C-alpha cells in the first residue's frame, strides 16, 4: 500500500494545538529543571544561564511545529537538533537535554515523516559522538545512553508509522467492505423490483388488452380480466412493499420469499393466454433454491409474454444432485441475443448460490436453462 502523506491530526488547528501543548510544556519544564539541577550538582566552566534555558526550550517548542504538515515540520526538526546540540557544544552540563529530541523523532516517525525522523536522529547521534571526543565534552557513559535512546526513538517512530499504516489499511478495507455491501444490497433490491414490476405489469398489460377487446362482446370475460388485474396488482404491491421495507429496517432484513409458488406462476401465465405445459413443479425445494427458481421461471414467462405472446411453453423442473429448471418456448427466432436486466438478474441470482444460467436462442425457439446446487 502506498503511504498517504500525513496532513496532521483529524481535528482542526485548535484541537491540534491542545493535543501537543501539554506534553510540550511538560517536556520543557522537565528539561530546564533537570539541566539546571545537573549544572548545580556538577558545576561546569559555563554556568547555567538564560541562554541555556532558551536553547533547551527549542526542542520542546519544536514538538508543536512537527505536529503540523509541510514546512513547519522541517523547521521543527532542525530546531529540535540545533537546540540541544548547541547547548552541549557551549559546555553546559548535559543532563536530560536530548530527551525532547527523542520525543520529536518518535512523533516524526509516527506521523509518517520518515526522512525527517531518521535525519534528525542521525544528525543528533553524529553530533553527540563528535562532542564526546572533546576534552570538555559529555562523558562517554552519558553519550552511550543518549545514542542508545535516540536509536530506540527512531525504532519506536518506525513501529508507530507501521502501525498507523496498518490501521489505515484496515479502515480502508472496512470502508470498502461496507461500500461493497451497500452496492450489493442496492443491486439485490433493484433485481427484486425489476422482477416484481416486469412480471406483474406484463400480466396486467395482457389482461387489460383482453378486457378492452371483450368488454362489449363478452362482459364476463372482461370481468375476469379485471379480476386478474386486481389480483396481480395487489400481489405486486405486497411484494414491492416487502422489498422497500428493507430501506426502512434497522439492520439486515430477513430473506423474503416471492409470493405464491411455481404453480401459481404457470396458472397466471395460462390466464394471460399462454399455452404452458409444466412438469415437476411440485418438487420440495429449500427456501434459497426455491427463491432462485421462482424468479427465474417468473422472468422466463415474462419474456415469453413480451416477445412471443402466441408461443407454447414447456416448463420442466428436475431435482437430483442439482436442481435444473428448463423453460422452452417455440416462438419465432430472434436475432442477436442481448441480455437485458431480467436475464442479468437471473444469472446473478443463480451464481450467488453457486449455480449457472444458459440461454439459447435458435430457430426452434428460446431456451432458458437454470442449474443450481441443492
């Protein structure tokens, strides 16, 4: 994963300032008092004065700068090194003078300014090593502890940087999963709405045409067509209400089964004027498989109504190691097959449960072959 440049803490400038001011103030007091005590305990050629205080305050103040993005961080890193190194070079008693620099190195590493962190740490290590060679320089014990502390600070910053990148990757992965889940749910709702509306409206259109055609000559037939329209509308509204109910539900809604069974689909298709021969529709299927088969048969019959209204349809359901649904009609031949939303939704439903869909459009008619595991 490519590291994202650090742009500061996620809160605003006031929050950023509050986040770093307290530790910077504590480090300033600790460093000044500690070095003043060390100079009083081991008097040096140069007495502790206000210049020493000013130099010791540079590194704690640099914490505020390195918490900012961009150029202020570079200035802060330079000041964090220059302050303690100049203090040591002037001959003051070392004490805890380099402690704030260690915190600056850790903060730079944790905020993904790796070059600055290693540059500041390395420069300080080299400076301390050189100053130790002077006769009036810091003791070798102090220098060894300081170099070790700076190396540990660089490693801590590196570890914090790696942990920050891992957390960022986890957040990105979680967001991606959430977005994928939302997209999948939207696609599922779109499929449900397409199946319900396309099937119901095609049936309603056919029955409305029958009613208009027979209204004057056969009022009873027209009445039956209106009853079919009423029942189909009521069923469609119930299914649409169930689908849209997911949008209002808290959490994941329970799976919904399509209204009615396979036999009801065939009977409705016959009522719409199709000649349908069915075999094996009374087989016992699990809820998941039944939903896939129901929607596949619904879409196949809807396509026959729309594209081959006078065709004869043969529906066969076979249950064995797999469940196989075949819907064959003898309608007129079609040109180049272009899968619409219905066939795409049928294929997606089958593939979601490990199945497959094959569609053949030949001179002898149109065949939909759906196979799903039991």
